[in-house]
C-alpha cells in the first residue's frame, strides 16, 4: 500500500515527492579538499587563519556551494585562498561520510599558474612542500591523505599511485 501511495505522489504531484523527501531527510554540507601538486611533485598547503594553532596547515579546502560540482569547488577554493589556478581530475580519490552533518570528498589537482595572493581573511600563508618534508602542524587526516597518494606526487602517473 505504501508503495502505491508513493508511486501516485510521484506520478501526479510533481515536486511534492521531492519536497517530502527533502523535509524527511538529513541535510549535509560537503567539505572538499584538493591535493594540488606542482611540476616538481610538491604539495600545496595552506596555513589557515581560523584553524587551531596546533594544526594550522592543511590542503586547499572549502565547502561546496549549492549546485556546485565538487571538483569545481577545488578550483574555486584554490583561487580564493591563494590566487593560484589549478586543473582538477574530476574523479574523487576519497569520499567519507559518517559525520553528523558533513561529508568530505578529495580530488587530485595540478598547479597551472597564477600570482600568489593569499586571502587575508582566511589564509596566513600557503606554500608548496616536498612530501618528504611536510610541516609540523599538518592536519593528521591531510597528512594521511597525502601519504596515500605518495606515488602520484612522486610522478608515478595519474590516480592514487599507491604508497
């Protein structure tokens, strides 16, 4: 019986089914990170103004805007945070949920160019680091993510590259 009701609503009520589902389910924000490498295989890290002083360094990161494709979020955040242009590979290398109101996704990206101009509201510094000389105070989850893609940073091809 329940199935027939939903089928009827879907056929005859247009967007009503969507509205009911929207009201009945949890809403999430999507945090997006980019593993940006330069031509020398170094990773771009940002020192965040609003991050804890004990772990101020992390990947290019931000929240997806409504309707924004997630890989485009990396392009936008890199530009906003650093002034750099990046090319993002459209397939995510990590998708994690299980947080109360947040899901996280990560992408690989290549540094294209641009002029360094950090956003003073969000960024204290941004630098490229050799993955064998990452700074103290790097977010543990980002250190782990970089390690998982060590081969990619070392030039072992596109994709995860293995450890």
